[in-house]
C-alpha cells in the first residue's frame, strides 16, 4: 500500500466519506499570500482534504429546518479524523502536520477549504457560491490536514459538477437556476455555453442571514440584553430559545455556517441526499 493509500484508508476508517490530496503548489496558484498552506506550516507540500455529509439524508426531508443542524454529520467528527491523520503522518513518516488551521479573521478563513477540496479533486465551485459540489454526494462538509510530506496529489476535476444539465436547460428557458432563484439576495451569476460564466456569493449577507447559531450572534445578543431596560424582555432574551439553541450548537460543535435553502432544489444535492431502500433479506427460522 502506498503512503497515500494508507492515509486515505485511515481517514475513511475514522469516518470520512471522501478523501483527496492537493498539492500546495496547485493551491498557491490561486490563494493570495497570507492565505496559503505554507503560510500556516512553513515548508508545507500537501494538503489532505476530508469530506463528508452535512447532515443525515432524513434531516433534509424534515419540514423543520432545525433538524438539519440537530443532525449534523461530518462536522461532529471531522477534527478527530484530521488529528488522527496528522498524528499518523508525524509518527509513521516523520513529516510535520497540522490537523486544523488558525481561526478566521472576520469572515476571512486563514485557508480556503473550498479551494483545497477543488485542488484535491473532491468537487468543483458552484453557482450556490458558499459550497463545493460533488457529483455523487452533492454538498460537502470539509476539513483539511496540512503537511510537509510530499504526497502524490489527486489534482482538480477536469469537468465541472455545476451547472447540472437540467440547470442549463432551465437557464436557457427561464434565465435563472434553482439556487439563484432561492436566494437572489446572496447569489448572482450567469451561465454561458453550459458553464458558469461568472458568479457572485455575497458572504456578508449570507452570514448575517444564515449564521445564527454561532458565538458572534450570541455575543451580540448578550450585548443587547445588557442594554435592555425591561427586565421581562431581558429575561426572555437571555433564557429564550435563541440563546439556548446557540449555546447547545456551540456545546456540540454544530455551529451553523449557512441555512442551505439555496440547495434545497439543486439537482446535484437532490441526487446526493436521495436514498433508495434496499431489499431486506428475511432470515429463515
Ligand atoms: S445559505 Fe441561505 S442565506 Fe446563504 S446563500 Fe444559501 S439561501 Fe442564501
Ligand atoms: S442549482 Fe445546483 S447545479 Fe444548478 S446551478 Fe445552482 S448550484 Fe449549480
């Protein structure tokens, strides 16, 4: 077994659905200085990228959007997978490795996991700008381990996953696609010859609309509660369902980045979250 195969096998045993390897040189062709893997770990040569489902397929079918967050899947285990791989690389091969990257400054991540995933061949950019789409699994949740170990990179996909053929047809007919239609406030773009011509994802709008179960909105609510003169209103702010949900999300590491409404009617995501019941074999008594 090659080192690459060993690393991928370990990550899958730990719960990763997909694993790909990106070359730092490929990432650095797009990432600006200050946001590159070798800014975080000097001498970094490779990034091992792990991906999994956002939530269970059943949660996407629930009319209660909160079930998506309550059933978060890969988010809950991704740090453990990355740490196991980083420790394996260091102990078995003697190369430095990081299981996580520094926290973002504002809305700016220290390293774009989306870019790493693209360069590792796990998926491609989409019109629903906040996400990378995989042809079989739809939207991916991501994690990455940065290492100085030179590994054979998988490289980016040759064909883009987005737009789906049905979106191209819809675009020709109605001049829009499901994701843009669902969230015109955050998303805009245009298709040309069956490809994305341009797209824009306004992360500032998306974050303030959709990132409502994380430390920042909770801090903001605490500040507002502190200024609230009415004792009854203050009590409901501090003890109500918003603060409880936010604290619960943080306690279980299920902080919400996006609401996902833009992906509800995305054909690639629909395919990724659709299950076909398998025949249940009856045991003879
Ligand atoms: S996650 Fe929600 S707010 Fe953000 S782009 Fe999608 S639909 Fe809009
Ligand atoms: S709905 Fe999905 S496949 Fe279609 S354009 Fe939007 S992100 Fe791409």
